């Protein structure tokens, strides 16, 4: 009863919350790396990233979280790829 | 030269209004067409589709789209297609469109596509009804794409692009966990492109993937998921007259039709 829930399942529950909730986020990598949880990928905005990390801190409370989440650029490209 | 702008996985929510519009407004200078490779919305709601419509309505270039899995999430894919259509977006599903570009005919064939995996590691149409339905959906999408590409050959397009959401090849999934490849694409899409012929394949869906790939038959593949390209869109320059036949390894009647013009 009082054994802690395995971290693997907690990560999956976090991934379910990411996908099922307001964020509808399925594109981030979330995995166990040693004793900590790595969250990696690209999101549309800084506010969105904050919401992802807030959810992570709630769902994965007590675990070390390593976040490498970048915000995707919205600028026009400065060059084209030529396909001869 | 044909200048193709493309982006997928913009995942616009109701709070995303205006995010891409400033970049899209510059398309008149840099591109002849804008392709949207699916996952245009976050939850697949009509309200989000309206945000997408506002981002692309009245742009100086034609806009052609396929939907992605997120655009199906609220079971509103038909309504979304309609909202985008009202904004002038050509939404393809097993269908094609021809766009005249500087005296040549650019054809775009599109389907959402689906998963199932890649040769040697792919799902088969076998067993439980839901498993058979899974594979059959992927097969239906690929067949729709092949039909649409052949249509474009019949309509004498000098350049043909295959637009999908799911990936036709594993190359552009590099960076994604290997274990989820079967959920990211299907070789059936590549086979359709190689059979019917295409000059370029554009897809999204794999946010952690890579931009460049090629089908077994030699069609160049680009993953334009916004997290991958890191820009509002990518631009590709195609050269209708100088192109080698996409079906060089296996000449087909439709492949030779391509070069008739
Ligand atoms: Fe996506
Ligand atoms: Fe997707």
C-alpha cells in the first residue's frame, strides 16, 4: 500500500496529462535518465513551456526534472533550399 | 523555377491569433504557393480552425493543406475542412489540385496518411477488427494519394508534390524514439509516391524528427513540422525543366507522361 508508485508509471501519467489536457501535447520526449526525468522538445511559446513545466512539477513532484524545451521560431526563413 | 513554402504542425490554439501572420504576409516575395502539412489546430475544434483560417485568409499565394491527427481529435474534420475552404484554403484528402505557376503547371496531391511502420517492421492487416481497421485506414490513405498523383500526371503537371501529415519514410523520423516509428508514418505512402511518381514529398507530424529524407524510389522528402524547421515555413526551389524523372528506377506510363510538356 505504501510503496511509492514506480517512476515509470508516473512519467506515463504525466504524458497522459500532457496529451489529454488543454496543452494537447504529444510531441515532447519525456523519459527517465538515471534518477531524473528528461523533458525535451520544441513548443510554440514561452507561456506554453511554463505550463508544461508547471504540470511536470505537479505530476512529478519529488523527482529531479531536467528540461530542455525550446520555443520554436516564428520568423520567415532567410534562405531557400534549392532542389535541382 | 517554382518556389514552394511549406510548414506543418503549427498547432494553433484559440490563444495563437496572429502568431504566424506577419511571416505569412511576406510570402508574396518568396513563394508561389504555401503548403500546410496538417496538425493545424491543437484540439481539432472549429474555433481553432477559425484561428487558422484568419492566419492564412487573403494571402498573396494559394494555400493548400492536408489535415493532421490533431485536426481529427474533436471529430470535426469536415467542419474544419469547410472553415478552411471558406478562407480559400484547398484542403486535400485523396485529392489533388493544379496551380499554374509562371507558365508551368504545379500539381499537389494530398492525404493525411497514417501509421503502420516501415519495411520489415510494419503492421499487417490481420487479427482483431481494430487492428485491421488501423492498417486499412493507412492503406486507404496511400491509395488515395496514388490515385491523386496519377490524376496530376494525366493533367500534364510538369511538377508534382505529394503532401501528407504522416511520414512516408523513416529518414525524416531520425531523432524520434525508434519504438514509436509505427505511429509516425507508413511505407505505403512512399510506395504510392514511387509508383505514381512525384518530384517532392512534404510531411509533418514528427516534431523531434529531421528535415531531409528520400523514398526508396528516389523521391526527395522534407519534414516541415514547425518544431523541426524552427521557422514560420521552409522554402524549396523546384526546377520543372531540369528535373530528373522521379520514377527513373521503374519507368511507368504515368512517369513518362510527366515529361511530355
Ligand atoms: Fe503535430
Ligand atoms: Fe501529428
